[in-house]
């Protein structure tokens, strides 16, 4: 039995998260205590944003989204500076943790969550954000177990 269009819509969620601050960059040279405070604040803000935008009472899909979940990320940047997409994606680690804390995602390990696409578009400073489209594959997406190559070889 296949999934209907309604089932697909029920398992998709689009969130508009705040744009991560510079101190979240892996290249930022920030004191650990300051970085920890910034991470905690961004993590909490992202979790509350998701809960506020999609309260459980109005959300008609599974809560949390059933694993595996795929994410498409669009960074709406405030200026035309060139940016490293890998660093932008790394800056979102506290956001994923915040979504787990808020109960939107069951987990963010490799068996439950995967970023499948990331893009950058330029807007003005007032519109800087991160648009995240979460797609629950639920039972339709089978997660393969990762095998340890040493055990397979008998080592």
C-alpha cells in the first residue's frame, strides 16, 4: 500500500530558523565559555521556534517526526559575501539538537536524520534566516545498518 499525497504532506514540515551567529562557526576563535553560552541560546531558540510554529495540537502528522528524517536546508544570507557551505551546515548542529530537545526529531544520529541538500540565497539583512524542510520517510525509508568492516573481515 503506497503513501497518498495527504500522507506525504502530513510528514513534511517547513521551519524558519534564525540565522546562526558568527560564533557558531567551526572557524571562530571564541573562548569555550562564550561559545557554550551561544550554543545553548541558539539551541533553545531553534527548539522554541519549532514548537511555536508547529504546536502538537495543530500538527496532524507524527510527533516527533518518524525516523528516518531528511532535511533540505536553505541559508538566506544577509549579504553577498562568499560563504563555505560546509561551515554553514556545521553551524546548525545546535539547531538539530534543539529540535531533538523540543521533541520534533526523535534523534539526530546518522540512522535517524540526514541533511540531503543545502543551498544559499542572498537577501537583505532583515530577512536572514535558515529555512529547513523536514521530510519524514517513516516506514517508507528503510535505514540500512552500518556494518563494521573489521568484523566482516573477521579481524
